């Protein structure tokens, strides 16, 4: 079974319990002796490690127990810089916290694809933006990013409102509509919510400030409407 490690906790004197994501859903299991730095499973302790694992059939234990594990990939299998490590931390927090447990199986392939994009030096901000947009959609938010959410016009889009459910054109503005994004940032909103994958063509038109502004907007939406605080995003936003 292929799984993606989300977190681990120490168990008893030397063992570790891992929470992981599989294509069927969340799974937890134990690796005996994994707290020991010399353990053959010590590499499991890095979040977002992808591993092929099978378990003992012995029913004596409360948790599933690893019989064998083969490393598929690790986020640490490349030369790392600070921005990359922060992006990995953000990806881990998003994967653990944004969706309800019963929905997490939906993101297995997305986590793997986003990890591959980060390891291949794709723009870290854009990878996180696209991944977060996908999580928001999977969480049930139906946002209109093709036309005005009120009248259906594709012309003169001047605002984006999570509260109203998407783009708003100039004719449909009201006094409650917040206009806090410029034209390029509105295009970026559409770009990330329409992205099929992490190939990310034509991203040079978006500045670092544009990406940070949209990250903040998405962070605030996830906090206010989904009830999840994304503390790790602050570290990514603060990188110059």
C-alpha cells in the first residue's frame, strides 16, 4: 500500500505511531523502534515521505504494525533551501488540516503532484496557491471565476468576493463589495482555480507581491469560512 506520511508521534519507549494518507483515506500504523536514530525506519519521520508499506497480520497490537516499508520518495531527497523547506511545511499543514478526515482521500494524488512540482523547482508560491485552490474546491466552495456571479457578464470584472461567491462586474457592484484586487490579481485568482495541474505556464506575468496578496486572501477565507488557521503560510509570505 502506498501512503504519504502526514505526522508522527512517539509511542512508549522506542516506537512511533504514524498518521498517513492513502488512496482509501487516513490510516495510522506503528513502526517498532523507529525512535532510535539507527532504526531502518528512521526516514519515516519526515512528513510527506511517500512509502510502500505492508503490515503484520498479528492481531496482538492496538495499531497496525509495519512488516516492511520501501521508500518511494522523500521531500528531503534534494538539496534544500529555506524557501523550499517552508513550502514543504505549508504543504504538510494544508494536507493535514484543511479538509475533514473523511474527505482527505480525495487529495492523495494532489499531494503527490504538488510534491513533485516543488522537488522539480516549480515556483513555490504558485504550487501552494494552486494546491490551496484545489483544497478549497474539494471542501465544497463553488466559486465563479469565469463570469460575474450576479449577472453572468464576462466583461469589466472588477472584484472578487468570497462572500458573494466569485467575480463581480462593475455593473453589479454594491456598497458592500470590497475592491481590494487589481486586474492582474483578479487574473491570478482565475488562473489558480482553473489550473488542471502544476505545469504552471505563463506564470511570469504575476509578481511576487501578487502571489502574496492572493495567498493572504485565501488564508483569510480558509480561516473565516472553513474554520482552519494556516499559521505556516505566514512564514512563506514573509520570504522576500
